């Protein structure tokens, strides 16, 4: 595939390295929002977008408006996701957003949801989520932590999540910590005065995220529609 990388931070550089190792060509790299004419100047099969929350929406509008299949891993902009999905439909395009592209994390989502089903009537236990990331991460809580909370809410009576505190009985508190050189750790804890049950996923490097994004690009580049990592992984 000929891949356009939009966003050239640590993730963009990791995607570049691993995509080349897998035999793909990097058609172009943009570290700012491209124009339609700049996109037309290159033979692009698919774009992978990892930028900043304040840039992602504009980037996606331009990419999808140029009818380029697009994989997006930027978090912190999801209040406008419905507008992007409308754009995909308008242009009969191809789009996949994921808060986390790691195979392990996507399996973790399924484990978390199954556990939530088991725990939903266990009133003895309270629940909290903790996410730990590197100090350069702009948004809090992480998109992955929000996805985890949403997975739990689908199976339980919880209705909201709240950052760094529990605001109500139906809230899931998410505690966001920032520490140097931490790719990403997510912990789901059910706890009581008697005991605790802890589910934990730890990323050891960015390679897992990048490989998942490349796998997503390989999946969508010749398809039309809106996809998720469950489609890519067949789970």
C-alpha cells in the first residue's frame, strides 16, 4: 500500500518504521493539515492519522473529503465523531477510528465487558478505572479509558464516567495519572473491604499500537464504510 502519515510525532515515526518493514511505501508525511491539492499530488491508498485533538477533526475532513480511506488514532475530539461519520457516508468513503489499536487492548475490552456482566449484581463491590500515560499525552482521561467505561456501561447500571472523582452512584470514576515514559497502562478494579479484583493491561512499547493501525489500514483500504477494530480482528 501507499500510505500517507498525518501527524509525525512518536506514533507517526513508529508507523513509518514498521510500515516500511512490512513492505509498504510511505507516499507522503504531513505534520500539519494537508490541503486537497497536496493530497492530489501523491498516489495515496490509505491515510493513517495520529495528530493532536485540536487538529484531528480538520485533518479528517480534508482526508475524507478527498475520498482517501482513513484510519484515525487521535483521541480527544470525539464530540464531533458523528459529523465525520456523516462525511464518510456523503463521500461513500472508508473510515476506522479506534481509541487503541493494540490487539491486546481490544481483547482486554472484551474481557472487561464479560467481567462487567458477571459483576453487575454484586453490590458488595465498588468500581474504579485508572489510566497511566506519558507526560506528553494531551487528553485526559485517555480515549482507551473512556472506551473501557463505555464497555462497562453497556452491561451495567452505570450511566456516566467522571474524571478523578466519583460524582454519583451511577458514575464510574476514572483516575488519570501522567508519568515519564509510560506508553499506556489501564486498570479496572472492583474492590470491597474484603477483597479486590483487578484487570490490567500494560503496553510495553508503541509498536503494538502502530502495528494495529497498519493492520487496520490493510483492512479498510479497499473497502467502503465505517469500521472498528472488532471488524479487523474478527472478534
